[in-house]
C-alpha cells in the first residue's frame, strides 16, 4: 500500500501528464485497499482512476472495463449490491462491445454479475 501511495504521489508531482500511468497506479492502489478492507478509500481511488481514464484515455476500453469491474468488486464487498451490479454490467457491456476477443475478461465479469 505505502509504495503504491508513494508512487502515485510522485507521478502526480513529476509526471502529471502521464494520465494512463496515474490511472493504473490508482487502480492498483484501489485493489490493494479492497483486499485490506479499506473499502471507502478503495472506492475513491478506483473511482478517480475510472474518471481519469474516461476523460484522458477514453479509447482504452479494456482498462476502463477492468476498473469498472474492480469498482463492482469493491462495492460487492461493501454490500452495495445494486451499485456493484451497475458497474459490473457496464464493464460487461464494454468488454462485449469493444473487446469481444477478451473471453477471459468477459467470463470473469459474467461470474461476478451472476
């Protein structure tokens, strides 16, 4: 956790234009915090990651779908099942539309939606 937090702080300070890298680190940080049970912090980092992706790298549909999936997982652990379903369903729709060859990603999201 600490290394990821330090990494994102450095990225924001010294390479603020590298939005893809910042979003990826926020995603990793959110996943780490989800595992640690720090769910509100995890949600905030994952939400920021997907917002950056949608704003600055909207063409990277696979990454957006993966972060939406992670948000869905975080919300599931929080017990916010309707919100989780919405994020997972959006992830699934993106995967099916823009990355239909990613059968593993589609299958994983289908499993979470079930």
